[in-house]
C-alpha cells in the first residue's frame, strides 16, 4: 500500500469534520427545530439524539483517519473490515443523496447537494481504495 | 477479577455482537411501536427525509459494531486501531445509557408491561455493551491482561 494514501486519509479527516459541522449549519438553515415543534416530544428528542450521534460518529471517524491512517491501510483483517464497511456506508450515502432526497429540494439547495455528493464520494473512494489495497497485501 | 474478565473477553465480545445484532432486528419494530410514520408525516419533506436518513445510518452503525464484534480476535489484538475502535464503541454505548436516563422524556411513550419489559431489556443491553467494550479498550491498552 503506497504511503501516499495517508495523505488522502488526512484529507478524509477534514472532510468528516466538515460534514459534521454542516449538520450544525443545517439546523439553522433548514429550521429543523421549528418544523419539529408539531411532533411529539419523543420524536423530536429522537431526531436530536440521532443528529448528535451521527455528528459524534463523524468526529470519531475523523480521529480514526487522522491518527490511524497507517493502521487502516495495514491489510490486517480489522483494517479491511473497517474500511470495507465505511466504503459501503458512504457509498450508500451517495446513492441516498441521488435517489432518495426529493429532486426539487436538491435543486433548491444545489450547493449543499453538490458538496455532500463530493464529500461522500471522496470518502467512499478513499475507504474503498484502502479496503481493496488491504485485500491485496 | 481483571484477569478473569480478560480471559473471558472474547466470549463477552461475541455475546455483545449477538446482542447488537438482536438489537438491530428488534429496532426495526420501533418505528411501528412509536408511530413514527404517522408522526413524521407531519414534518416538511426535507426534515422527514433527514429523520429517516439519520435513523438508517444509526441502524447501519449499530450493525457495523455487531458485525465487527463477530470476530473478537480482531477487536482484541492489542493494536492502537483496536483500542481506538473499542474506545469509540464504549463511548457510544455509555452515552446511550446516559441519554436513556437523563434526556429522553418518556411521558408520552407507549406504556404497559410489554413496553416496560422491552425498555428494561434495552437498558440492560446498553449497560452490558458499555461495560464489555470498556473492558476491551482497557485490554487493548494493556491495562487488563488475559
């Protein structure tokens, strides 16, 4: 596995932090809390907990990319399992962005749409490269 | 005691894997039990789609923890990566226990013995997962041995 992939993992760490912080920005831009005012408290709380947990997962993955890039490309079963799963995880996120979110909403928020596709696509490519490279070692 | 835990960690991690896989199957019923489809229908399309996307990704995250734990040797190999992953999973479940007790307002949640029993089972599972992955982290850091 070329050591240069470490560089791509460090960029992936920054991408993860960017996506995590975008969630905070999205709260204000899309007025989630106002929209959630009409649903029962438990549904509102579940939404907020899910959001917080996904942000925590993003920060955790950023730390993984920043400090364990060498291990992620070591070719050990654990590394291949983690990177393989994350490749599927982020690849499916690209599919969701393109196939699940309402086209009119994507059109109305084109900048966010493109940034998410690029970010999720980049993460998919980096994790897939690490998983495939690990399998070849 | 620490040595005993260390010796049995592979089995405890495997049980944690099974617990998480049972959890992800059982959690498929949560939207129906809590009426999420009807409740989220009141939301605007974007907020509703974000809600379901979040739910799907939390589900996938739990699935990943269950799948990787089916191979205890990978998670307990003493490497920095194993310590980082088990440390993250333990923080994830410790936080989930805290949220259950200190954040969720269950006043308008469904009631009854079955729901109560399910909640007790769920919290017991979260506590077990938090404990096992914390022990696994200490094992990977060399603080407890086999």
